[in-house]
């Protein structure tokens, strides 16, 4: 019979050929599912099917799509004042045609996503044929890794990829049309990719002068999904907020000066899929600029012998200014003292080229 149609089995034509007087007739229907040999669900007490009448009424709701069912009528005659009982049975096989199954496919924006992303799959399904709309509509069941009930009743599966793990993962959605009892399923394979791995972060030097020393940071990272992009920031000791130095750039090298303080240089690496590595960090110290005070008692001790000519040049400056008739002695001494302080300041801050240029200029103008 066609699916979604009611059926009736009529046993009213049953009779006793002996026609014994005062005979009593009774009818009993049974059903067997030919697919597994078990009793049919149609005869469950909850269906309300009457199994003791001469006519067996079967609503379409108890006739599953695609089922093969054997119905048997047992006809019993009791006669001769209930002293004689005779029974005859006859079976009939009923085939129910299959209902059209739902159409279903899985859609997603990307088949390959990073482990740090959120996986989003959507089942695009339509009901079988012209089945009426039921409360709740089609039923959905998502599975992966052999685990079910991940998103029952929902057209979408949304889950952090980190909860699933990396690798090639098969996702399956089963869609059921509750009106016909038919199901359809489809699968999709997704690749969840590990983020880049940082092998090393080298920062040099590990201490220097604020706003003067150029600190260099170099990161080494690996990933199958290139190109890689590097983002640097620094974190002041005790601070709750980081300061971004660069956004995600192709260069793995950072060159920067820093204000005064103890800092942590932090780097993260992003691959071509948008996967972001764990952070790696190194500590450095940025010191204030030193201010030198030079007097007659401490001049000898304050001269930096990394520039071997500094001491002799200072003495030459004194001699030249002292012997000059063009400059008053007091003014000459002020010039020498100023030059001493300037040279000493440049030395302490490590600006040796400027220091030598200043000395050369002083000698050439005197």
C-alpha cells in the first residue's frame, strides 16, 4: 500500500461450514515485522488499534514507510453449548511503500580552520515530499568521534574547535522527518589545524638606556600554513595593560626604543588560517639617562678611557683657552667647564661619535 495511507483488513467473511447451532465467533489479530521477526509496533497498546474485531483498522501512523508486515487473523468458533472449540487462521503480507527521504546537505564557510577558531556547520534540509509541518519540524542529530546528541533539534553545530582537537574530523548529521518516520544523513570532513609553534625569542641587549638604546627582538616560529605574521608588544612590570608595538606583520624582527622601566617583550605569531600561537616573552631593563656632574676634584676619575684621547683633549682645551688673549680668563674657564660637562654627558650616555665631534670642533675653533 502507499505510505501515508490508512489500511483495513476485513475478516467478516469468516464462517463455520458445520453451521453448528448456538455457535459463538471470536476474532484475534496479530502482526509480525518481517524485517526482524518481532511483533509489530502497530499492536502496541499505546496505538489504540482494536485487535479483537472482525475488521482491523490500521491508521497510517502505525504503518512505517518501507516496512514489510505479516498480519494473521485467528478465527475461533465455540459450539455445542461451549463443549466444542475450533480455530482457523489465515495470514496476509502487507508492504508499505517508502516515503521520500528528506534532502540534506552540510554547509560551512571553510573546510580547514585553526584550533583557536569556533567550528560552525549548518544542515540545509527540506522535508520529505509534501509532509505537513509538525511542531518542531525536522529533527537533527549531529555526531563526531562516535559521540551523539551534540546538537539535537538544531540545524547548526557550533562548538570551539579546541574542544574537538586537531586533525581530520568527520562530522555527520542525521535528519528525521517525524511525520513519515524517515531519516537521511550526510557527512563532511573538516581539518582542524594546530597554531604556529614559537621556537625562540631573542631580545638584545637585555638592558639599556631609556629612549636611546635600540632593543632588537627576533622570533623564530614554524607552521605548515605560511606566511606567518608577527605581533610584538611590551608589558611594564606591575602594569595591567600591554602596549602594542607592531600589529601582525611579515617581519619577525622588532627594533625599538623604550621608556624607563622593567619590561617584558611579548610576541605572538599568526598563520595564514588565522591561527594564533601561544605568547612567548623575554624580560629587559630600560634605565634613565645618566647626568654627569664634573668638578675640579673629580675630573680625572670621571673621564671614560674607552675614548683614549678624552683626557688629553680636555687638558689641551684648558691650555688653549688659558693662553688666549682674545678671551677673558673668567669666560675661558666657563667655556672649558661647559665643554667638560658636555663631553662627560655624551660619554655616560654612550654617544661616543658625538663626543669626539664636539672635541674636534672645540680644538678647531681655538
